[in-house]
C-alpha cells in the first residue's frame, strides 16, 4: 500500500505496459535506428 494513495498503483501499471512494449522492440538480431542529437536525423549520432 502506498502512503500517498492508490494513484501510484495506476502509474505503476502504465509503466509496466511501457516496459513490455520496449522489450518487444529490443529483439536480438533486429537493426536499431539511432537518432542524431543535433539534427534529429536517423542513422548517426553526433554530440
């Protein structure tokens, strides 16, 4: 039981759903597209 109330339980469930989606995207052998921090282009990272 959370001392602040029941709202945190709903947040935890939402966080778990997001975590499950991320696990599905991180499959081994699958190419990962990267975003550049400067120009938001895909395929390279520049800092």
